[in-house]
C-alpha cells in the first residue's frame, strides 16, 4: 500500500481546544503508526471569523504538543482559484448547475416539502434550466436522484445515506466564494489525503463530500468520525468543566507529554496501559481501538499523568520550566535571582510530590529565597515556635554549628543524639526545625532539605527564628 496521508484542518476562529487537539493527535498518530505523513491545513475561508491571532494560537499549541506537520502548512483561503477551477470543471461535466432561486424561494420549497411530510430541501427546480453565470446565482451540485452513499466509517462502522435525503448542495455562493464542503474535498484531494479523521460534528458532511468526489471521479479517502468529549456531568465539555484551550493547560503547569498521553487515552485504548511514551503511541495507535461513544474528561487522571511525567522529567528541563513559572508569576527579576544550582538540587526532593509545575514552583520557593525573604506560615509559627521550642532550637543550632560534615547521615546522627540526651521524642524537635528552615509544616525529608539548603542558609534560618521569641 502506498504511504497514507492524514491531516488536521482547523478553522482559525479561536484557540485550539482540547477536542481539536485530540483530533489532531489522533490524525497525527494514525499517520505515524503507518509510516505516513501528517499535514496541517488552516481553513481560513470564513474571512470574518478567521484571525491571524487564532492561526498563530493553533500553530503554537501544535508546536507545544509537538504535533509537527510533515509538509508546508496549507492555507485554504489562498486556494480559492483552485476551488473555482474545480467548480468550473463540475459545471462543464454537467455535475453542477447555476441556480438563481432566492432565499425566500428556497425557504418556501422547504416549507412545502415539510407540509407534505417530506424531508425539507431545495427542490432542484434550476437543475435543467441551463442557466449561465449571473449576479446572485449560486452553483449547486447535481445530487443523484437515486441510490445512496455508503462508506465504512473508521470509528463508527458502516454508514449509508440515501441520495434523496440530500439537497443539491451549494458549491459556490452568490458572492463567488466556494463552500466548505467543496473546498475540503478539493484540498484533501490535492494534498493527497488518504484518511480523514475528524470530529463527529462533521459526520453529516461526509456523504455530501463523497458525492463531490464521485462527480469528480476522484478516489474517495477513508473517513472516521471521533465522538466528542463530555464533562464529568456527561454534558458537552465546556468552560465550566475547567479549561478548554490547550495552552491554558500549559499555564496551569502541565507538561505537553502528559497532555498528549492523556488525550491519546481519551477515546483510545491499548489494553490496560495508561502511560505511553511518544514512541509507543506512534507505534501502537490504531483506529480499531478508537471508542465510538463519547469520552468523559477527567482532570484527576490528567493530574495523575502529569505527576508521572514530572517524576521522570530531565532535571535541567524541569528547572527551565519552573523558572518560566516563576517568571510568569513573580517577574523576570525574581527568576533572575534564582540560584539554579540550588533549584537543581531541590528538584529531586520535590518531584515526587508535585502534580503540576505550578505546584513544583510553589514548593521550591523556600529553597530559593534568602533567609530575609523567607515567608513563615503564621499558624505553623504559633504552633511550633513557642518559647520552649525556641530555647531547644537555640541549643540545637549550637550543636549543629559544631558539625564537621553537613551531610544527611551526620545530621541525622547528631539530631538523634540531641533528642536522646534530653529524653525527647524526635518529633519534639523535627517540626520546630522544619518550620524554622522552610516556613511551613510540610516539606521533603528534613535532613535532605537541610543538605540542599546548605550549612549557611540552614543556620541563618535557625538563627532568624530566635527573633520570633523577642
Ligand atoms: N475546518 C473544520 C473544523 O474546524 C474541519 C474540517 C474537516 O476536518 O474536514 O471544524
């Protein structure tokens, strides 16, 4: 079999939403799993609703998800001449005709059909009139009067539509612009697309598009329609269920590979496997395992996957991403002040506890600030830094100052000895130390935290809390 070609064909009327990203991903994976090509076409024919910002937002999101098309991006609007050339071809072959019926006339035809209990549609009254071009005239396809259009949907299985169900659809509007169905067919054909995978909001267009392929005697591609994504309440996914734009997931601190993995599993499965490398997805994806019922968006699962990817992420990359979050939230100066080495040493302690990069940045904060800027949680201070704890901490700080090697085992041995000598429980000193050096009651392991902070910062923080007793 020759190489397969798939495509993603978004209309640039807004950001790339989660559903669109999933369609793009499935099309991408379908191509890659069969050694094929994945193309991108921006369907910007609606000049009023399409914006360059939206086009850029889609390109940025695809880049973030690493769904790079194999060829040059095609812009549909730039192909209007070609669309018109094909419309002329259809007119010349007798498969299309001019129609001068007004909107009111067409509405009346629909009304009449409805009154007779028939499907409301344009009645074909201009089919045999032999009209030529003229102002206000549209071009329509001559839909066969009998027969049906049947195809085997890659996701939904066999679908057949009787021709009499379908209008003589408009191919060119009266303002001279080609319609969506015509443009899509011409572009898919010219781009060599062999497999069209798209949202099932297009399932009604497919038999119409197949009629255009037939009229042009072009090979008909395979079609597949992916069901939509629902919110946890089983209603259409919307803003109230969380974010809709892919890039909002970036701002919320998700890694692109987690989003890709999550979207791949949203409607596709491979046994019980949940975590997939990109290579695995590219090898294992198959349309046979695409579900035909709608999937429910599950933020908890996305968080869980994100946590898995954070644990595995390369430290240098993670440091860059955490710095991006700090820059975003606290400004360039704050990010520039970060000691990257401290961050790199702190990250392995924080990785197992973070669900997002935003959490990671937040959790790393106490490592990165100087003692004078450390924020103390008031409740934690009131509970754990009472005068008797401060007195104990002062003795502990003196003991710590004498320690030769500022390493985990040595710190642990010293602390153990310190509590044993005083017949105290470990926790009598552990929380006061933790609050002193981190400002909070939850942190990674005490001794590893001290090592990452280093002798100087640890002692400076223990010294600082003595001021709380004044
Ligand atoms: N441009 C259409 C949309 O964004 C998709 C067309 C297609 O995939 O055939 O809904």
